[in-house]
C-alpha cells in the first residue's frame, strides 16, 4: 500500500541519522524513518527529509483501534500520533485510519 512520498528536505539539520545514531528507527516501506523532535526523518542522499506523503491514503479494512494500550509503537508526528503497524504508520483521520 505505497503512495508517493513528498521530497521535503529538513533544512539546518546537521545530525546524520543512521543505525546507532541514538534516535528511534522505524522501518517504513522501502526506507527507515528516524524519530526526532516529533518529526519523522528519512535519509535522502546527503540530507534528511521530513517523511510525509503527498497523497491521502486511507488504510481500508482496518478494524483494529489504535490507542495507548493497543500494543503498537506510538510515534509523535507533528500534531498527532502515528501507530507503527505492519511496516507502515497509521494515523486517525475523520473516522478512519490513514496509511502514512
């Protein structure tokens, strides 16, 4: 369930994310996101990008309700919380779950 990822460089970010860098690493589709100051960064060449989708992707047929005790990793992401589930992140949106 892949959608297009937007190229949004995180400017003024001198830290180099990599395994062992000290930030939580989350496998996400074909890359790894690093949790940093309520942002999700992905390594892109010589810089870090904000990991955001350029399209709205509803996760169809998702009956599980995420929350504080659901058993999935909760990741602060901007003004909401994503839940890591099956290699992608879910976010509550207008009565359904989005695939981030």
